[in-house]
């Protein structure tokens, strides 16, 4: 009853997930059409001319398909066996890249190979995914079993980040942070994701709402303090499962807030607002500590730690914000709507919003977009390709593209969950995580919801490295998935 | 293989996160694309460059058809910062005659968003304005060496005569206030400043046209939108024929050299201003082109106030030129008739008050009183009117009647001339005095000096000239105006309608006769022009700041007046010293186009005499 292990047999194509391949093909074709529209010039150029971005992209796609085909022909166990060597080789390549690369707009990340320029950072994605999958597929490996496992997993994720940062490619480096989704799926506490999310919220709120004062402190910081109080109450309930302690906390926090408001408002007594709020939270913390000790509930220290860390983080945000590069600060402020700098840092985002916004329901029609035709949006054939779709194909086109991504990523998650081996599952989650990150950040920045971090929209943006990198990533997954029956 | 189903549930968290983000993005797209029309407009204004086509500005001719103001092309150096590549700055500076420091300053100013709020590195920016044609020619040849630069043609004014700067006005760039007030303007446009340029701006400027071009993000023009079907052609401004006689204006200005004051001449039948001189004045060409800013500053700092139009804006005590108005009011109110006589014992002496006068016969009736400019006569008349409680009830009520007559004659309010910055002069009313002295605590003697055009009364030279024109017309006037015709349209109706003061016109004949007598045998004998009957009235206005002001008003010919004139020379002394000669020379020049040999000495005297003005005059 051994399954056919002759991997070179054509039967591999019978098990390939063709749905994913179809989504992939739809995306790259839609991509090349959009690139043609985005780079279309008034002097009638041909879509297939190799002098045009669209023509070049077709060449990349052709070669990419060939690459995918060969990947499908490789025995899946090659990826398992050689995961670490591939990873280490890729790390070495990342290390030497800055020394071999030419400086392009301040970044040293492009290697010239014959007629092509490639970005190793894009190819390190699948290598890192393989290494992480390999780590998790170790005998009886569970993430939560030993602390050292976390160290190993984090090391695999962080090493490429460090080397890519050295190439000055912040955007590509940040994409690796998405792999925390994988750690979460494999057992990392949800608290960490929650903490990350809350940290983002604190950052945004603290930086954005600094003008309006409330109880003598900026309304943003006031809101954060109230959020901290609510989270303490909620966590106490979740971890203690009684009503009494959270109720006491609620009364205490509510009481101090109302008293503070009464004193500051109708009575006109100027309170040291921040001291008042922190004092209230601290009393709550002390109360929880006493409860924790009295009732032997160590879990009650979690809300205490959360509150103290949150407040500490809030105070360090402004400090940290000052430490950012001025252009990064500006980008963040522009996205948060604090700065209105339409000709400077906000130019890209504003023009891209205009392009998308002017598309309407059905768009202006293929090749009829004035914004993109006339080059108002910089980088429109690469990072800002989505605004060409928004302008020319309208709301419907944009929704279709978002739908394609949803379908692809959910499909990848489904593939992940049907893997019999952790190797396949972890690898698949890595793929899903990268796509989630690129999808969220790229479209988010084009529609003005995220800071402008220069990362491409997979399969749509012009560029061989990104296309090949994601193609390899996806086809290795398909190859591993096609072999799921092997031990089933 | 062991499977942790607890952990498998986490796929829902990850997928859920993704779906929530996708939903947020969907809502955002809905908001951007279907909910907000703003972006559609922005995209259009991005892509379609509405290029302004500047119309040529209306020309100005004088009443005889002499071209006075015309257009000359000027050239602005523009650039699109994004397209500018490193260039030979020294060569550039030498070509257009500026120093590298000036160039750097211009670049810094252009980039400074406080000075130039519309700065963008993608759109055309104005670097240097108003090159001369010579500099333009040189730069045009070398332009290929300076990528990103181009030249935009603009229109500047030029003047055929160095005269009438106050009437003609000039052009300046619009400021933020202009743009807010009138949406016609865009930054960088020019608008009229001062004079006719300002008040007839809507006629002169024409209508800007637009060319709709398709433009890419670098501001590069990709072609005409739909072959120019939506373009709008510019409409040239209307030419204007001024009522000024430019030769007369020049002549009057030459007579006023070295003096401060004003000369106003009006054609009585039409209200057309023949000359409107303020002295000192300036060459209108100073305010053209690049030196404008510097020259404007120089003129502003000049303590003789050359930019201040004394003819319209100067409010002076009218002195004895005011007496005809008094005669008219007393006659109209029945206080006197033409044979009523009042005594003059070297002045008006009443109630411990004395208003001095000079030697002449006494008692005397109205016409000789005008002839000799008798102060006492008009003081008596004034007293008899203001203090006649039987008729008016109180001095205050009588004073209001007196004041209303003067208002109808054009005093106390701006006449409504078609030039900016006209002063209304000052005419007190009863309330003014009641506030100052207390209700019922004043009478004719308290305010007696207004009867002889002194005290609180202030009038502009234009108002004085208008009185002269009214007397010349024997009882009506047309609001004075400086524009005679506008091409293809009519001048505003208010400059063709007669205005009648509240004085019966037959009384004006008597006043005119008194003024004629002043020339034939009174205070303005020097105004007599051989062969022409002149009527006139001198004025010597006391002045707390220094020497008396010299004033004159008159008209000629007596029977068919063609010109009415008012002259005011600050600190010129007796009216006969400067006012009479200048006024009569202006009338003679206009009527005969020459100066009689017997009066040449007077012309030379006027041309060559200056009045000394102490530096740092304590003007308020």
C-alpha cells in the first residue's frame, strides 16, 4: 500500500491544487494588463513590446511559469532536506548583497545577474519559510515546550530582517514580521498578538490626538488611560471568572474619573490630570496584587503587567517617535492625517487617492485614466499599481482584486490546515502570512490607510524579483501540497 | 500525526483578521470612489491644465485722441523645478543682468511657502518677472542651455507722456485680498492701481481666455484637450478716451513745479475733467516693470507725498473761494437780496468779535462784496441767517438748512468722481457744534469763520472746481469725471446726468457777475486774459501750520464757459500770488492754445518760482 514515490512521474500534476494555479494566473494576467495601462504612453506603444514594462513583465511571467513548472518536478523532500542549506545560502547572499550592489535611491539591494537585476530580499522569503517549516517539523517539536524553541524560531525570522535592513530596504524587512502569525498558529500566546495590536493603537492614538486637552492631558493619552482601565477590568474577568473583583475595579475607576471630571469641570480645580489617572490605575494594580496573593491567583498579575507596560509604552512613544528619521515621522504623520503635505510626503498618497477616487463605480475604462496616464502617481507600475486598477476599473475592479486576494490567502490557509505534516503546514502559513502582510500594507498605503512602506503588490506590481519570489513561494507550496497524499 | 485541534481553531483568528482588513478596505474604497466627488474634480484639475490666455489691456487716449497709455510686452522667466537640471548660473545671471546673490534670493523666495504658498516642484513657478525685451532676446537664444526654464509673455503698461500719473494710475500684481474679493483674479495677475487703471479695471482688463491642455505630472503639455474645442478666447480690454487734455495737463503740471497743491480744470457743460494736477507728482513710468517695487518705496517715503493726489484727496480750508456759496445761500433763503448792504469797518465787529478785512468802500452790497472779497459782508449775512430764530427756530436748525444747501452743491461728501481715494472734505453739522459747545450754547458768532471758508470747513480742490463749474453753468453741474468715452459702451449714467443744487438758478447769475467784477476790478485783476471774459474768485486760506494757502477758482468765457478751474497752492500766500496767475494761465492755454505776450512774464514767473517747504513739515 505504499504510494507511488516516483516523484518524476506526471501524476504530480493530478494532485496540484489547480484552483490556486488559476487564481495565480488570473492575478499575473490582470497585473500585466494594469502595468500596460499604468505605463501606457501617448505614442501608441505595444503591450507586448519588450521595451515596455508590460512586455518585460510578460517575459518575467513566462520565465516564472517555467520556474514554477520545474519546481513542481522536484521531489518535495528536497525542500525538507535542504531547507537549512538553502536558508544559510540565502543569508550569505543577503550579507554580501550590500557590498556587490549599486546604490539605487539609497538602497543597496539589487544584484545584477547578466541582463537582469534581482533583489535577494524577495527570494529570502521562501528560504526563511522553509527554514521555519523545517524547525517546526523536528521530532516532537512544540513551540511552547521549551523557551529555546522560541529563541530558534525568532532567530530564523530576525536574521534576514537584520541583513535586509542593512541594505536599507525597510519595507521588505518588515514583511518578515508577518511570520508572527505562524508562531501564533503554532502556539504562541494570543496575548502577544494582542499586545502588538494594542501597541499600534497606543502609538496611533498618542501621536495623533495631541491637540485637544482633557482633564489637563492630551485627549489621546486620556483615551489610552481609559482603554487601559477597561482592559484591566476585562482581563480580570477573563482570568478570574468572578464578577466581584472586576466590579470593584469598575466602581473604583469610574468613581475616580467622575470625581476628577467634577473637580476639574464644575469646581474648576486644576488637577494634575496625568497623576490623577496614573494614581487611579496604580491603586487598581495594588488591589489586584493583593487579590492575587490572597486568593492565589497568579493570573491576576497579567492585567497588572499589561497596565504598567501599556503606560510605560505610551510614555516612550513620543520619545521613540522623535528618534525616527524625519521622513519616516512625516510619512506617519501624513497617514494619521495630522500633517497635510500634499506636495511633499503626502504627494504620492494624495495623488493615488485622487486616482482611485476618480474611478467611480465602473472606472474610466482601460487606458482612459488621466491620473495614471499622465504620471501623477509615482511608482504607479510598481508599488502603486493598485491605483491604476482603481481608476480605470473602478470600485468593481478594485473589489475583484481584493476578492482575488481573499480567495488566494484563504485557499492557502485551507491548504495549510490539510497538510499531514507540520513542515507543510508551517510553510503554508508562512506563505499566507507574507501575502497577508503585502496585501494589507500595499493596498492600505495606496488608499491612504497605512504609511507608505515601499513594498509591491504580489503578482500585480511590475518587477521580476517580486514576481519570481512569490511564484517560487507559491509553487513550492503547491509541490509540497501535491505530495500530501504521500504519507496519508 | 498528532494534531492540536485547539490550535487549529486559530486559523479562524488569522482568516478573520484578513477578512476584517478586507472589509475595512472595501468600505474605504466605497468611500473614496462612490461617496466623494472631490477626487473626480481633483483628477480633472490635475490632468487638464487651464492655461490662461491674457487679453491685451484697453488703451487710453486723451480727449483729442492722443495715445497716452499703451501696452508693451514683458517676459517672465518661469521654471518647473523638477525639470531643472544643474546649469551655468553665472552664464544665466549675466544673460539677464542679475547678480548670483539675487538669483539665489529669488530661488529661496520661490521655495519659501510663506512667500509663495502655491509652490510645487511639479508646476510652473515664476522665477523672475518682467525681463526687458533685450534680456528676453538674449535669454531666448540661450534657453536650450537651461532645461526646465521657459518664458511667459505678459503685458506691461507704457506711457507716452510723463504726466498725469495720479489720473492714469498703473498696474500692480494682485494681492491676496484682491483674489478673495474678486474671483476673476488668480495669483500673478495684474490689476490697476490708483487712477483710471484702478477705477475702470473691469473695462480695461478684458476677459481672460483659457486654453485647456492635457498635462502630465511634470507639467509637460501633452496636447490640446479635444483639439481645443473647449477653449475660450480672450477678450481684449476696452479702450478708454480720457476727458483729460494731455497738453493742458502737462502745462498745468509745469506751472506747479516747485509747489505743493493742485489744479483742477473742468468743462462745465459736461463735467469732464480737463486736467487734474497734483503737485508734486511723478513720472508714471517709474511704476512700470521690475523697478516698480523700489520706486514705489521711494515715492512712499518721500515726505512731499507724491503718491497722494491732492486734487481729490487733499482737504483744505477753501478760504474766500467759499464766499460764492454763502452769497447763494443767503439769496436763496431771503436773508439778503442783491441790493442788501452790510457795513465793513476793516472787518466784521460784533459782540466783541472781530474778523478783519482790508480797505474798500463801506457799506456795500453783494456783488462788490464778492469783487473785493469782503469778509464782513459774509459774516453779517451768516449771522443774520443763523441767528434768525423767527425763521428757523434755533441756530442749530438754521445751521442745518445752511449745511444742506452746501451738501447739494457738492461739499461735505465725496462728489463721486470716477477715480479712487476721493476725500469728502469736511462740513460740520449742528450736532457737531452742539457736541463741542453744548446744546444751545453756540450761535453764529461762535462759528463765524465758516462763513469765509475758514474754521472747520474743508474742501478738496475738486469740490472747489466743481463749484466754479456750477456757477459757470448758472446753477447745475455734472459729477466730474476723467473718462469721456469707453469703446463699444457708454460711460456710467451718473456722469451724464445734471445735478441741481437747492439754489434757484437765477441767483447764480448774480454770483457770476460778482466773480466777473472781481476780475475786471477786484481781487483777481491778474486773471484777465486779453480777448476773453474771465470770472474768478481768489482765496487766501489761513492755516495754523504756516503761511496762508493760495487759492483761486474761475471760469471763462463768462458768457459761454468752456473751462472752470480751481487752483490751490499750499503756503502760497495771497490767492493773487499763485492761484490767480496759474488758474488764468491754464484757462488761457486751453482756450487760445497760447499765452498772450503781455502775460508771458506771468508764465515765466510761475514756471520758475518755488515755494519753500520746511523739511519735516508737521503735517498730520
